[in-house]
């Protein structure tokens, strides 16, 4: 009897990998699995849910066995961490990329031309760029795909952002689009489509994560000022976020924030959120977006401020010490509570618009720099379901790029322009009130500064250029001689007024 061959193989059976496998089988695909710690293969296959899949799911105890179980052209998805790999000194290694590089090195002798390797981890896009080229030269097709939605998304339908070798896309498209989240009036539009060549998919996933950083900080700003300026209880905060989630702020992050305020600590019976140490962790993708924004020279200030906010949150002991030494305002809020809650909502929405605007500006700049053809409207739709930043708001972004595929900035779209202009008085009052009360709202303030800078025809950079030319002869251009220059002035010896 001919041995059964499977549609796709997956290496890496942590929770995300297991859930993706079960999702694939649920959608009619036969899947073979492998894990470096082979006992995890047996443990997974012994679970009731895996057992229920019958012969549509099988295990392997080596990469060679995994490859041997697959239909040609073979498709192998990697969901691995660095501890899962062995060194591969023959490849050019990047410290954070050693795990995937090592597995690729082990896979190469086992594969035939036309086979596909898929990296589904949070990978730095430059690693995906070089791997795509490296493997193309050897006849192997490569995809780097962002997968968003956490454990539940992986099981029920994630947002997926594949990029790499375009010849690989038709081979995995039926699987990826089947398992992804669905949106649209009939829930039949997959939140997965081809992003672009080489590292484009992982770059877009990185921007997604950076926008997620900004969103989380902005929501935390809203929470903190409502808690500290108005003294809202957790029950009242639940009611506020519950109402907000019925409006233009309807989103996964607002929804889970609402629910967080209802959970009690099983040990003490007190609100669990109040027991959690105020030190935020990070895995690095927000920092990547900020660093790469600096490389491109684009002002992604929201993600950068969100990264710094997490950094200062981690300085718990120094902050506790400083709180005993440094003083701030003693004023109390004396306005209308209901009106101020409505203003915080407006500040959150306007700031959120700025955050997404920055993310799309960075993707557009990266597309030019790395020769990708990104469809911003389609990307917004991919984020509409399955992922952490899913929100009704994203439909508006798709509409904006449908109106103008070359839209320079979301703030220039009529809908978003009107929304921010309507929110401006409330937004400014919230930031002003926070400053007067000494309550930090770094996200709100950074977003407002970005908006004010972007809408300004003139900025004080003329003085900066004069300073640079004074001490370093860095030259400058003139507003009254736009076709000439650059110019340099001997600032010490020039005639002074």
C-alpha cells in the first residue's frame, strides 16, 4: 500500500504551532508535525483534540522523516524559537536569526528544487530578505509570513501577512487563506493576501506590532487619566470602555481592556489589574519599527514613545525612589466628569489616527527603499480580523486608500481630517489637563505634537541648520533661493546687526 503523503509539514509545537496545525486540519488539510524535542510530538498527538483528527494528522521524529511524509512540492512551516535549533556555522548568522538559519541548513540537503520553506515567526525583515535570495539561488522557494492573533487567532483564524518568493505564494495560498480570519458582509474575505517580495511580509507584521505598541499605550493613557484625574473605579472604567467599544473605537484591544476591569484576583478577591506590577515587558518588534523608522528618516513617534514608556515603566525601583524626592502639581480635577470622559474618548481616537497614519507612512517609505509594491488598502483589510489590532476603524483606512491609492498621509483623507479636527478641542484639553495635574500621558502628547508639527508649514529647523552650519560647516538652503545652494556662512566673521 502506498504511504499517505501530507499537504504541509510544521516544525515547532509550542501553543501557536499546535493551534495552527489544528486549524489547518479543521479546514481539510493533512498535516505532518515535528519538534526538536520529540516527546512534544508524541504528547501533542496524544491529546484528545489531535486524536480526533485521525489520519489527517501525523508526527515525525526527525526532519528527514517529516520531509519524507510530504507531497511534492513540499511545504514546511517553521514556528521555532532559538532553543529549538543547533548551530549552523556554514551560514552567515545573525544572532537573533540563528535558529531559523540552523534549521534551513539542516533542511536544504533533504529538499528538492521547487520545495517551499515558510517562516511563521516574528522575524527581522532583513533576515527574510537575505534568506529569500539565498534559497532562490538554490532553487528553494521561501516565504516569511507574519502571523497575528495570538493563540486564539492561530486556532480560530489569524491575520497572515506573507511575503518572499512570489512563485511560492500559489502553493500555500489555498492553505493560508482557508485558515485565516474572514471579514466582509458575508464573512468570506480572508485576512491573508500576498504582501510583496522578500521581506515585505515580515516588515508589514513588524509595523502591525509597532502600531499595537502605540494602541496599547494610548489606551493606557486614557485609563490612567480617568483613574487618577476622575478617580474612576474599576466598575466605572468597565462601563466607560464598554460604551466606547460600541463606537468608532470598537476594537479587540478596547474590548479586552473592558474585560480586564471585571477580573478579580482568586487569592485576594481584589481587582487583578491592581495587583499587577507596573513594569511592561517587550519582545523587540516595537523597537525594530522605531529603529527602522530612524533609518528611513520617517517620524514614527508613537511607537518610539510607546517603547520608551515601557522602558521607564521597567525602572520601578528608581521611580519609587524618585517619587519620594520629586514633587509635582497638587491640583485636583474640578470640571464636569461626564464631559471629560467624552473628551478622553476624542483624544484617544485622534491619537489613534495619528498612530496608524505614522505606520502607513513608514510602510510607504520602506516600499520605496526596498522596492516592494505594497497595497496599503489591502493591508488595512488584512488587519480587520484575526489580529491584535483588529478594529472597525480599519475599514475607514481601506476606504481612504481606495479613494486615493497614493495617499501621502491618512490625516489628509477627508474622513480622518474631519475626525481629527472635530476632536482637536477635546484632545488639547485632555493633554493640558494631564499636564496641569501632573499625570503622564506620553501617547496623547506625542500624537498631538506630531499632528501640530505635520500641519505646520514652518518649523524651527531653520535655527537648527544655522547652528549646524555655525559649528560644523554643514551648510543650508535658502527659502528665497530655492534653486540654488547649498550655502555656508562664516558665522564668526560675518557682519552682525
